[in-house]
C-alpha cells in the first residue's frame, strides 16, 4: 500500500513538473502563464497576449502571435494584431521624425485594419487604430469618421477621445479640442497631459483663470516629463506666465521656485522672475536680474519688454527707446514694444516719431484683431477651408511664417467643397 501511495505521489509530482514546464513555455511564448489550458486557449486570449507584447514593444513576439492566429484560421484577430504591430513600429519612427520609414508601415497597418470583417469588438478596436493611423497620415476627415463611429458605440473610449482631441487641435477647432480633452481627463484621472494641454489652449485664448486651474490640476497628476512640452518645469513656467498676466506676482514667484528651465527657456523664466520682482516692488533686484539676463539673451522680447517698463518708470527714456527700437528691428509687429516706444517718444517730446509709431501700432492692432476674429470663427468648425486660408494670409501680414504654414496645412486637410450639378 505504501509503495502504491509513493508511486502515485511520484506520478503527481511528475505531472506538476510537466505542467510547470508548460506554464513556463506559455509565459515565454505568449507573455502569460495558463495559455495551454483549454478555457484559455481562445483566439481572444492569444490576441490579448500579443497586444501585451506590443505594450512592451516586443514587436517580433507580437508578429509571431499574429502568424499563429492566422495559421489557426483566426484571420480577423491576426489582421488586428499584425496591423497594430506595424502601427506601433511606425509610431516610433514618426515620433523620432523619421517619416520616410513611418509612412509605409502606417499604410500597411491601414491595409490590415480595412480587411477585418468582424462586426463586434474587433471592428471597434480596428476603427480606433484606423483613426489614429489616419491622423499620422494627415488624413483628418477619414480619422474623424472612424473615431466618431467608435464613440457612437463606446462613448467612453478614451483612445477615441484622445485621437479627436489631436485631430481638432491640428485643425484649429479649439472648442472641440477642449471638449474631448475634458473627457480624457475624466476617463483617465491619473494622466496630467490633457489638463496640461487644456491649460496651454486657455492661455493662448487669454482665458488665464481657466488656464491656471488646468495647469494646477495637471501638476497634481502624472506628467511623463520625457520631452519639453510635458515636463513639469515647462508647466510651471506656463502657469507662472498666466499668474503674471493676472498680476498675481507673489503666486507666480512661488511657482517659479519649482522651475529649472529647459534650454531655450532661460530668457523667458528670467523675464518672469524680473516681472514678479517689479510687481512686488523689488525694483533693484529686478533691474540687476534683467540686465544680467539681457547680456546673455539680447534678442529676448520678454526681457526687453519688462526692462523697458522699468526704464520708463525710472525716466531713463533714451535708454528705453534704444532698447525698444532694437526689439522692433527684430520684429516689426511686436505690439508691446511699439506701444511702449510710442509712449516713450511722446514723453521725449518727439511728436512726429510718436505719431508714426501710433499709425503703425493701429495697423498691427487691426491685423491682430482680424486674426483673433478668424480664430474665434473656427473654434468649433474644423472643416472651413476658406477661413483657414484667410488665417494664413493674416499670419503672413504679421510675418508669422510658422503659423501661416500650419493654417495652410489645416486648409489643405479640409474636404473639397462639393460642386452641385
């Protein structure tokens, strides 16, 4: 009897060792243990294992799973996973600005997604990826169609909301962008990026109170910090800019204590610190800081603006005029510098020069107001081609070449108007 029990024990132990070996093999092959059990050996399970490999950027493993799914006759799952493998690889190239390598992979991904025949969950996953792929391929109208379809079936699909936020931002439709960013912030309460982006938009729209609220909440959440735009230092800097606009100098100064600026932002941060000191009555400290910063960053408009204000207050009008004239040689549409220069010339008794500055100030003001008016008109309309072209022309008049190019690209992405027979 004891021999029999011993024999049974040995057999059980051997079986457990075999099972353990299979589990280890399953973990190596699929990324999770238990894949070999009949109730886990479904195409959906294998698909999720492949997608888990993709999240770890193990592309070859994911492609091997896709090949296994195809061999087993699960074509839709194979197409989805294979398309996602191409999408993730292309996305990495695109984010490294290697678009020549990215575009063929995005196109291959789109071809796989469009071959899927499933009408359920797989179709919705594919539609989400189609939308994201079309955004990268600069086909926003197709992306919008796909992502809005996903939301019609899954209103809380966070990836679809993310995609539409990107799409509408690129088209300059900021009201729609904000609506989708708000939803992303609600659905992913740990992610600080949508609130950071909302703060940036509100700052650009000069709604500084709303921008401050968004920036402050973003800083309470996760910010990856892998690039300048998402780094907490940049968020602190932009928050301080809004607080300065609201004349909350003490609060802005406290925020700047957490700001170690990125390369290229040193002049902006120095100007903000100087403006806080000026606003809090620490004039000597502001003068010293700004003079030192101007030695290193003589072309900074922000530094020139605040230093010129202090010089005007000190009645050092000739030096203020020289500084502002330098700023306008760099940018003839610098509204703040021209306004301050007009005031300075008037105080110096230079009537003709002050009148000329006022005339040019009015022209710049008209161009800026037209730009703001057109911006308001496209806030909730992503597909008005003509107004985007007019925005590009307004940017040209203000010598804003980058913005003009952005609006022309947005106009080119608009569907061509239909001609009635």
